[in-house]
């Protein structure tokens, strides 16, 4: 036997890692949407914004669930959960900014 006690419930950072990957995925889809919309004429810049919002929402929800699960003590996955929340929020803010910019810039163009 060893002298080290075995914890009853070892930390499981699964939801926190899911939040991290969903946050990364939302930003990747956002960048891909802008690049495809810019270089491919048949695809609009805002075509994939729904997927960006969905991934970012899941990242924020999973991050909040993971943070509530970690509590005040220092457990595995807390930084991943916070990063997932921040990336999801950044993706939502950037996507909204891009949609507003496209709306403002192209409405005068449609009227001409």
C-alpha cells in the first residue's frame, strides 16, 4: 500500500474541455465563414453565422456548467472552462459585429 490517499472523486474536466473545443470551433467557423464569403462569390459572409452562434452558445453553457462543478477549490479544467466561455463570447461579439458591418455597408449599395 502507498502512503498517499486516493481521492473519492478525482476531477473530471470533460465538460470544461468540451467548452474549450467548442469555443475554438466557433472561432474557426467564424474565420472560415468570413474567408469563404470574401473569396467565393456564391457564399455570403454571413452564411455560417448560425453555426457560429450555436457553437458559441454551447461553449458558454458548457463553460458555466464546468465552472459550477469545479467550485471555489482548484480543480482540473477550471482554466479550460474560463477559456471556453471567453472564446464563445468573443465569437458572438465578432459575429454580431460582422453582421452589423455587412448590413451597414451593403444597404446603401442595394439602394444604388
